[in-house]
């Protein structure tokens, strides 16, 4: 079993409560718009971290991350990108990546809108953790925490960090 902490759209701001909520996770996954390489380094020093770059991320962050990250966690194939769209309306690059093979779990950020949904067309769970930074139009900052055991994704928790200041 792996416990995962999922966040996106930090935009250079890392709330200390995130580290508290991710204290018992095995890995942290960041779905882009990191905003600052020091923030990514802090996450990596805290827990094993996988991350993709987002549209606001500079060349320094892009050297250390990819646009698409495809890997296996337990028996679940995972695909993470920043600008993915949503079920029924994927961005062109995400759609093209999905044509290479659909994962069991698709993760994106960018919209600042928390949503978890099954995509029946690709038979995959789609997750967007919302935004946990203080920049953007979102009203409440959110992160997700969940577990993967074998091929099961379970114990999903939505964690609200409070209003965007």
C-alpha cells in the first residue's frame, strides 16, 4: 500500500499545514504550477516527490520536471500533467497522450477547481486536486490524500486549507 499526497497550483506558496497533512504519506505528487524551485526542493527533502511543470513554471523548474509523467504505483498506471482538461473535453496534448494508452489514474491541475470523476470512455479515474496556493480565482485552497493498494485507489480524502488570502 502507498499513501499519496496530491497537490497542484502552489504558485510559489507552500502552506505549512500541507506538510502536516502529508506527514504520513509515502509520496507527494505535484500536478504543476509549482512556481519556485525552492518549493519543489522543500517537498523533495520532506518526502519522495513526483512533479510536472505547469504553464507558469520557468526553465529551471522545467529542467527538473516533465510535461507528462507516466509511471506505475503499485499496480495502477498513473498519468500526470498540468493542463489536462476534463473528461469529455481534454486538452489537445493530453488527448494525444491518452491515445498512447489510457492509465487507470489521470491527474491534472491548472483549473484551480477540485474535481474527482470517473471517465467511462477511458475507464480511468480523473483527479484534479484544485489549488493550494494563494494566487488565482479559487476561493478555498485544497489538496487530496489517498491510498493505492494493488490495483485499487481508495480512502480518498479532500483536505481544505482555508480561504485563499
